[in-house]
C-alpha cells in the first residue's frame, strides 16, 4: 500500500509512475480506449496546470485520481455513466445471508467473468472497487480521491461488493443453465 | 452462516483498515469461528481475483495502450510546462522589461545630466580662472561697439550686446575661449562688486546637452542661467544672486531679438 502522504517531487517524478495505472483506471471508467486516452491526457494537463496548488508532502496519488475522476464525471461519457447512488450510502447495507458465497463463486468463475461483472457495475461501485482492490488505496485515500467521508467509503464499498457478488452469482447461474 | 458476529468488519479486515484494537478482537474471533474465517478467506481471494482481472484490462487487445500515446502525453507535458514556465516568468519578465526600459531611459538621461554637469563645470572653471587672472579679458572696454567688433574674424558667428546705459550692469570686456574645442566668446560684466561671465558658443549637438528654454541652476554656490537663441548657446555664471543673473539674461535676450 502506498504511503498516503509525504509525496514530494516534480510533476513528472510524481505523475509519470502512475501513468499506466491511470490509463487502466480510465479504461475501466470509460470502457473505451479513445475516451480513456482523452481522459488521461486531460487529467495530466489539468494536473500539470494545477500542480502549484498541490501541497508538497500530501498524497499526490489521491490528488491526481480525484482530478481524473472529476474530469470523467464532467465528460459526456461520465455524465451518461454516472448514476448518483449517494443517497443509498447512508442506508445500512442489506443482510448478506442471501449472497452467493465467494468460495462458491471463485471456484467456478474465470477472470473474464469478473471483468464482465465489473463493467456492468454502476460507475460509482466500479470505481470504489477498483480504487480499493486494484489500486490498493486505503479508505483514507479513497476518501480523498472521491471526496466522500470514510464512513461513506466503507458503506459504498460494502454495497459495491455485494452488487458484484450478485452479478457474479447471476452469471454463474446463467452459465449453469 | 450461523455466526452473529458483525460481518461488516470483514471488508475492513481484508482491506487492512481495521483499527488496531478492533483488529485484535476480530482476529481472536476468526481463530474461534470457522464460518467467519472461511468467509474472510473467500473475500480476500475475491479481492485478489478482482485485482488480477482488473489489472489486465489495459493489456487486453481492446484497451491496450498505443505506444504513441505515452509519447504524446510526455510531449504535451513538456509543451504545457514551457507555457506554464513562461507564464510563471511573465511577471518577472515584465518587471525585467520595465527595469530595462528604466535603464534605457535613465542611462541616457543620466548621461545627459552628466554631460550637462561636465559642460557647466568646464564653463565654471573658465569663469573662476577669469576671476583669478590678472588679465581677465583680452579686449578691455565698457563700450559694446568696441567689444563686439573685436570678435570679428575670431568667431564663426556673431551676437548682439545689450545697451546697459540705464542698467546696474557694466561691461568690462571680453575674450576668446575654447569650449569643447569650439571657439566661443566670454564677456565679462560687473554688478556692484560682483562679476558675471557670459559665454556664447554655437549650440552644436553634443557640445552642451541642455534645453533651449531658459534654465536656472546653482553649482558650487554659483548661479547659472542658460538658454539658446538663433543657434547660439548663452550661459551666464556669477557668484551673485540668481535674480541678478536672470536680469542680465533678460537684457541679453532682449538684445538678441
């Protein structure tokens, strides 16, 4: 897990090591290579332009991911994809007794199926799973990157994973039938 | 699942985000609860499977990054950074430009001031030398019709001398001087016990960088007044008051018309 704070250096020193990961994240958000490239390019330009506002010694990764996310949400693709589920974040997670257990899912589900389920998730669920599981961000970093309280990070993540399990269960069921 | 332990902590546990105290309690529970331990393991495996599946998207043929893309970004950053740097330096460049402009303006002004001071100083020296000389003038006469003709053939210009009959000033005479290698006239006047020198030289560019208008100044206690008329530079120098110097100047200017 990356150090959540203490980033110092030039823009290139801090940003370029994140280039491939940002592109991958952009692909997941946009589901389109050209749009992902545009998103990454715009993110880098915005970040470079606003780099003077970045406080050296704070978390650069969370800062630039937030720029990418906000850029995506204000893009045409982002506006189409984003369905605000913030209202659900405050509600307690539903009981998990009806979910398909991961142990059952994992035994039968291949990587492509997980990718397919991720793509089908609402964008705010997809992004929080990616930030946590793929980027290995701490809840604190996710809170900074998305701009929501840590409690909301936890509840949204719980819902996102539940939705993921439900999608995978449905895919598994269709495969069996 | 028969365990009623708070499963909400499972996510925080596998995300390594449980507080230290809660982590110790939860791990104790996992040691004693096979159901929760299995669930925690399964979720951890799902997390890893999700990471593996998600990480491969950019390598898939559909999303694989084009080689030129990274190059394009790097070029854009360089180009934009130059622009940012240019903008960042713009205020400083503006300040530098103003400073250069000030230097460009002030240096010639300073030079002109220096040249002017140098010219006045040279004439002051001539005046002081005249005062100290046993023979202050070459043509000794109170008659302007004697003094003026004396300069004929000695100067490439001519001038008029004022009628002093009804004035407190008295013409003592004149002599030929060289100012910056150019011939000029030095006329000596008297007012009470004070003596006044009037220098008349050609107003050539660079010889004396002074304005055309009547300009009074003070230098080392001497009163100085200068002006130009009809291509000639007049400079009056005396240890008397500026008013007295100016009054003689008025007489000379009137005579020159």
